[in-house]
C-alpha cells in the first residue's frame, strides 16, 4: 500500500502515515518465538528490492523494524510502526505486550503507550455442540443466537432441569469417549499391542457408562503451556489417581511445531508417563490432534485443564469453547481466565510469584493443582445423589455456561474491534487521505519537526509547591518551557493528580494554559490555577508531550518530558 502511494508521487513519510492511520495490528503471543527477527544480511536483499520503488534509503526502511538502539529487523516492530491501532488478545496479554514493546515509545509509562487489548471470543455456531441447540431453543428461547451478548438471556440456562442438562452432558461425553477409544485402539494395534492390554487402557473410558471424571488437556505443546505440570510430583499424582471410589482419567492431545524440539519432548514425556503401570488407563495420550478432535474434547470432557506459565498465555480460547459446552475450567489465572473467572464457575490456580525460579514456581503451582483436584474437583463430581449425578456439579456447569456465553463469544469480540478499531481506523484513514492526502502530509512533516526539536525541549517549575492546602482552595502552578522552535500549540503541559503517586486508577488530568514569554530567558510560561477534586494525601506530577490535532493516539510519538 505504501509502495502504491509512492508510485503515484506521494512522499514516503506521508504514504506511511496514510497507510498506518487505517491499519490495525493485533499481536497474538508474547512468546519470543512468535516474533520473527532477521539480521541485516538476511533481510537486506528483500528490503533493498523495495527501496528503489519506495524512493527511500535502505537505512530508513531497516529502522522501521529495528529496536531504537539498532539490532535485528523485528517483524513486530515493523507492524507496530506501520499501524496506529495495536492490540493484544486479553487484558494481561495487552499489558505484557505493552511492556515488551515499551522501547518503541521510550519516554512513556507502559500503561499509557498506544498498545491496548481486545479479549478474544469464540464462534458459538462452530464450537457449541449441536446437541445444545434444541435445549437452548426450549429453555433460553427462540432467537437466542440474536441475543448472544445479553446476560439476562443466558441466565435462563439455570432453568434447564438438572436431569436434562446432565443427559446432554453425558451424551457429549459418551461421543467424546467413542472418539477417544477409537483413536487409542488404532494407535494400540498399529504398535502391535494386545487385546488384553487395550482393555486395561480403556477400562475407565467407557462410552456406555461415562461415569468417570474426565479431564482434558488439548492444545499446542509449546513449553510455556507446561503440559507436564500434572506430573511434577508423581507420588501426589499416584495418590489422586489411585482412589477407587473417585476414579479420574486425564486425556492429553496436541501437537508441537516441527522445529519445537522441547515441545516434542513434552509429548514424549507424557507418552512415558501414560505407559507407567500405575497410570495405565488413567493417562491417555491421543495422536492426530485436529479441529474435529478439539471439538469433541472441549464439549465432552468434564473439566478443562490449562496451566501455562504466567503471564505468557495470550488468551487460551479453548477454555472458552469448553465453558460454553458445560465443561468446567481449571486454569491458571492467565489470559482470558484472569478476566472470566468467578468462584462459582470453575477453579483457579493463582500464579506463584514471578520472582521465583521456574522450578519453584512449578512446584508451588503443581501443589495448588493437586489440592484443587483432591479437595474440590473430585469431591464435587462424586457427590452424587439418588439421581446418579452431583446437583452442585451441574449447578456450577450451568453457571459457567450462563456467565461465559454472553461475554466470550465472537460477536462481542467483533463488536469491540469494529467500534474501537476498525471504524476509527477507517475514519482516520479517510481523514488523512482527504484532499490528496493533505492530512498525511501535514502530520508527517509535523512529526519530523517535533522529533528533531524534542531533545532540546526543557521545563522547570517557577513556583514553590505548597505542602498543604485547604480542600476547594485553588493552587497556582507555573512552568517555564524551552520550546526549541516548537510553538505553544505543539506542546501539551499537563498535571496528573492521584491519591497516591503510583495510583493510576483514579487520576485527575488538568491541562495548563500557555501564557507569555519570559523575556530574560525566552522560555514560554504555562500556568494553571488548580483546584483538586480529592481531599486527603495526594500525589501529583507535571509532564509535557507533543500534541497535534491529527494524531491518532495522543502519545504515538513516544515522547514525554516530566517536570
């Protein structure tokens, strides 16, 4: 798109601004493997071919992908600099990525740089098991698919009679176990296994009597997802799995990237554990992970397990797919689960301190997992009454569906993207393109001027801060600014007030007004008669940043000066 504009006679900087203004970049992982980097020797021949057509020097194009201090060409840096709308896919992921990319906006606090988030949602018609459709029509009401975002609609799930809800869950579980048994059988006979050994493997996975608690773990086998955390303490796991009154089966399935050898090692490790005599038939590892298998597992398992290394889980949408089918989540509070978790819809593993070494973190979080399984999950599932099921288990599954369906569906996600990103990006793109890209040309020239002048911009207080004031009393504050060739309109001077210097949740922002020039120094005076809206102990700071009406984000230049 930039090249097309340049070939039509537009300056490279203006063309880049025009394209970036209407471009949205979504990052889907904070893991370094998901952010391709190439050294100059590798990327050079490809970029050089563009430079002639872009009518720009190679170093300028290379810098779009580099860290401000130089180094390899990072595709994520290029994507961020080539867009003006950026987001992660959950609240935590947005925060983590904002911190990861902080050097692109070097003078900004992480939480104020332009990187934000939209939490993922899943397509209900794809991942909601068909067996639920008639049930929802009967008890939630016809046209429920047109009211996906209405929490009151989904509260009606609680009206589904327990025995009907349980029968649907058991049917889905039976279908899932049919698939599991079929695949285990194929794997077993391919490896020349015997019938008697197969019977031992599948003795707890009975589609005709799906009464054993079944816990699923299926996803990419990337190392940060910690597929083997369950096996951290084998003695503790043996204790959990050896209770004849409360049997449990774990079903694992997934794939590792062909180049991810540590991920492949995780699969081999689970295969070894599954063959241990004490775990035989209680740990099942399926091959051939695909969308069909994933749909069966998320809809048929009783519990969905997810235990990534916090805060590396970008979102974890498999848990959403499971929850909307009545499968209960047991997960580390990371990704979407940190937003969606409520005490009555599932179980949460609180992340251990990131200050701990990885081995100790694994030990502490594995211990929490075992405690939840032993003290909460198994007792709740097997608290069966005369009807053959646990009423409280069903109530938790219903609450999970009612809570998650309206909040984590793709319609909600798309609405957020449209209102917060796509429409504003379209509007900003048209704004820059109007009048033969006049807006893009103006902002490109202004940014060049602002960046060049900013190192010479300075500011100082002219007044003495009073240690104490009366509530409602106005405080006159004056700041002297060396603008270094910029006009007063090019700079915003702002006071931030909060109940504590580190409290960013309740900040009052007030802008200074430009006053006259100080003749002796040539500095521009900015003044504010400030009247706090809070009382008590307050903290405040004063800052400056470049300002222009055409900016997409007020801080997109990443330049800020604190007084």
